[in-house]
């Protein structure tokens, strides 16, 4: 498996103020292998981005950059106070399934805090 480097993605990753870049260096042969190996790290980074957003209102997006099947791709996750469902309906069930209850508690606290801010 070849690794991705900064030169490969120089034109792909255009970070703006408020964007947290996440560079995944491995070149995966397919998306199944990519998700199997990187899902935990991506979901954990989403959790960290929301925690950071609670203290720094400038955080707006997590940008994941990876190479799959030899092609660099990027996908963004909106990190904002109105996007609680990303945590509660996507990230939380994953951590529950793998029995990472420490992360679940962090998500619960975040969701409670975000709901208070939104009301």
C-alpha cells in the first residue's frame, strides 16, 4: 500500500479559516478497506472537532483527505451547533457498537451542551 504525501494533495486540500484538515496517508485499494481501517479515527476526529467548536466558534468543518484506488478524494463534515444529528445519529451508534463508552459519554455531554445553546 503506497502512502499519500503532501505533494499528492497540494491542490486538493484548500483549507480556509475554521477548517480542520485530516490527512489520511495510506492509499487504500478500495473504500471497504478504507472505512474498515479509518472509521474510528474519522469519527474520533469529528468528536474532537465538536469539542473544539464549543470553545472556538471559528470551527466550521472537518475536511478528510485520503487516497483510495489511487485517487485523492476529500469529504467534509459540517461542525456547527445545528448539526447535533451527526453526533447523535451517526457517531454515537458507532461508538456504542464498539463499546467505547468513554466517547459515548463525551458525545452525550456535547449534545446536552449544544441543545442548551440552541434554545
